[in-house]
C-alpha cells in the first residue's frame, strides 16, 4: 500500500502558507541538532534553543560533548556517537544533558546517521525533555484505555463526519464492529430517520463551536431493530492550538432504562388523567345515547383510534339482559374515530340493530363476561374482529392492527360491549391498556344502566301522567279550548303539571291548571289524586275559593308534596269569570282590541301549606276575549328573570292567531326553554257567543 493510501482525504493536496504550532510534535517541543562527523554542531533548531538554553550562535560550530555534557558523561556519549557514525544504526535512549543554566536534565534522544550527496556522514539528534515525553505517554495510554474500557460510548469524527475512533461500547450500541466504523460517515452507520437531528446537531457544533450536552435521541439500531432505545448524546468540537476544527467528539450514554421508566411513569400519569377525566365526563346526564358518546369521547384519541359502544337491545326494551340460543341483538349507541377514515364504514352506525358472528369479540364478551385483547392483527386475523367480509376489507385497508372488546357489566349483568381499535397509533394494546379500558367501561356501564333505568321510569311516569290528563273536546258551551302537556326533556324527570276542563250545570265550565312540586311517578300519582279531587269538588258547585280550601286540606295529607293551582269557573250566559289562585303564576287575559294583561289576583299560598284563606276574583269575559293558563315550565328558565319572561309571553300573545290551537303551538315553540328542564301544562280558552240549544255544530 502506498504512503498516499494511508493518508486521510485531501492528504494528496498541499497546504500553502505558514502554519503555526500544531500537533504532538509541538506539544513535545522536539529539538533537532545536526552534528558533523568530528562532533561539531552544524545546525541548531529553535526548539533546541528552548530545550538546552543556548542560542544558535552559541551552539553552531561548537563541539557538542563539551557544550552539553558533564565531564563524567562525555566518554560514554562519544562512544555512542562513534557507533552510530560507524555502523549507521540509530540509537535511542535517555541521557543526562547540562543546560546552559548549569542544571542537568534527562533528555530523550533519537540519534540517526545521515549521508549527503557526496558521501559525508552527519548525526541527526532529535531530542525532547524526558519528563514531558513520559507525561504525554501516560496521557496517551490513559486516553486509549479510557476510550477502550469506558462503559459509555465514545467516538471521534472528522469534519466530514467520518468515524475516526470508536470505542467498543459505542460499537455495541450501534450493532456494528469498531473496524467497520472507521472511515464511514455517521449517516452510513446510523441511517434511520431517528438520527437526522443528531447529525444536524453535529454540523452545527462544527460550525459554531457551541457544545451540545445530553441531547436525547430515541431510535433503533442494528443492535435491536425491534425496540426503541434512548441515548443521551453530548457533542463538542475538537480544535488545534489555533482553534481550527479537527472534528467532533461524541459522548453517548445509554439511558434506555431511564427512558422506559419515564415512559412508563408518563403512561401511568396519562391513565390516571384518563380515569379522572372519565369520572368527570361520563354520566353527566341520564340519557343513554349521550352517556355512551361521553365514554367514546373520553377514549378517543388518548387510548384508541376508533371506538364503538353497543348495548343489548333487550336491555333498552325491558331493562333486562335476555340471552337465548340465537345471536345476541345489539343496538349501536355511539361511534367515534380520531381522524377521518373509511374504517368507520366497517362499524355499525348509532341507532342501528345488528348481530355478530359467534367468533366476534363482542359475542365472546357476552358469553364469557370477559374482555378480549387482540394484538398484531394481520390479514385473515382481522376477519375475526369484523362484522362481515366487507368490514374486514375496510379495517385492513385502514391499517387496524390491534383490537379490544370489553363487556359493559352493571349490577351483575352484561348490558353491552365496548369495542376499541388502533390503526395509526403503532403501539398494540397491552395489559395496562386493557385494565384501564375495563375500569372506564365499569364506570360507564353503571351510568348507562342508570340512564336505561331512568328512561323506563320516566316512560312509565309519562304514560301514567298522560293517562291521567283529560281528553278535551274542541268546543264547550261558550268556549273554544286548546290544551297541551309537554314532559321535561330526557335528562330530567316527568313532573306533576296538569290541566283540566270540567263541564258544570248551566253551561258553565270549570278550568284548572296546577303543578305538583316534585318529579317522577310519585309526583304524577299525586297530580292524579289532586285532579280527581278537583273534579269531585267541582261537581259540588262550590265557589273557586272554597274549592282551593278543600284541595289545600287534601294536599296537606299528601305530605311531603305541595302544589300550586289556579281554578276558574266561566258562566257564558252572564260572561262572568270567577277565579282564585293558590300560589300559581297569574293568568293572561287577552281582550279583543286591547294589549294582553297579567291578571292581578290575590296570589294565595300553595296547596298543602294551610292556614291562609283563599280569595276569589270576578271579572267579565266577553266573546272574543281569551284566557291563558299555564305552569312555570312555560316561562321559567335558569338564566332569565321571571319578569322578562312574562313580558315575552305578553308580547307573543299580541300576535293574531286564527285559533287557540295555533296559539298553544306558537307559545310552546317560541317561549319554552329549549333545554326543557321542566314539564309544561298550557290551557287556552277563548270566549264565544253561546249557541242556541239544539243548533247544529
């Protein structure tokens, strides 16, 4: 191999100009002295001046032995000099030399014979201070052992980021032998995208000289292609005595254990946050579908890329789990994905009914009451978790590679299944994920079951309440009548609002609206009892104030319930209205051609309070006049003052309507709180001319 082949790149290109001190020779301060065959000094380098103390003019032309050696050492030195000159063999060793200041120092020599073009011989002595040489040798030896034996990775790269030196520890981290590193670029040894940032950092350190300390790099090398490892990388620029960049020193510490422990702690904290988030966000209402959607919202994207929540249809219909020999019938409640994907078409959409094949994870959960964890799904494996072949094709195309199915168990019975999958998230579900999913599923299952139970109770209460309300004929003597009852929305319970229209002797009609304070079946039952009592008392032909007095006593016996009520009797022959209130909101009187007004009635106390007499008021109700009776659910909201809401009612009643039916619909549509926190009873009566007996309708 030629000398040029041993040189690094660019060694075959000369460097022009004068360069300053650099490298090991200058660190040692090697002196050069040329001695003629007769022992006189012919050449004397600047380093020799520094090493021996004599200037060039003081040394050149002098005999070396008398100038530099003590008398007792001259004979030995002359003999060694003669051997070199006669044999041409070099001599190396340490020899005591007298400095100009009179001190004696041990100098390390390398002596060799030189021959010029005419055959004359000279002796070239290369010399350096022995203590300096030994220090450098120790440093080199220690550095070599430090690099070779260090448990951390060490390497030196040149300015082209080619490896110059690599220790065994770093070679082991890279999975590449030490010898295969030398001369190869950083990117050739570590080609992965994980190491691009480290390469960029090296170039910046070369450019700026600012070191990088403990930059974390996470990636995979040939040493372990299946798992991520982490390293703390420190970089600093190597420079010569003039600050010229020689390359990069790379110090690498394997911190994989710390990284994995940190990741594990981070995942544990994430799970705790997810559990806390689930506790706060799941079950905020008593709506079945919304509770299922809240569960899906908590899980995506923190735990899964896609989630489906299915409930047994028998639970929704009857409140019980009913499993037979046929495949279980599910109703999809909620679906959510972390990003737009065709995989959503493989999931049964909310509201639809479906069954699953016997090997499907959902069917397995229902049979065994145990979760199913599927990891590293490929090809035909996806068929098992899909509803049908087309769904399997969509899931494969979306990249689904891991799946979990968790039974929803509440009060000891399986009520449904929670399904989760990952596609873009490259990590498969693990046992920790399964434990977390089971915990959240348990919380959600109880909330869903509560919502189902509430739904059945509410449905029963609403059915009961509607059965207790009267079926009104469209016309009464002298009155056009319309009425509405609207229950509260699904997240609230049915209340105890009611209305009634009771025909009396003499073409008179009793009108009543009331509100039992409370909700659910007990409130609806109490409402039915009060309505029955009102009808019974009305047939006794008592004055409105006395009717309320008797109802007050009856309600007092229904403790803990109290109620508000407004009772009126209309006589079409005399166009008179007798009305009394028991703590109820004032009715609205709309007279033909005049603005609507709230009737200023003695308010009275609610039924059931007792001890306060009720007072009736008499007023005229002419044909064309309209009386509006309502409960608080029509006008009250949680955010608006009641006075403003009553003004809104009056404003809406100024608009002309062709019928009382239209008025009812418009008031409910425009005035009732969209949230529907309370139920509403509304009764509107418009006075009409009394028809003669026996006339056609």
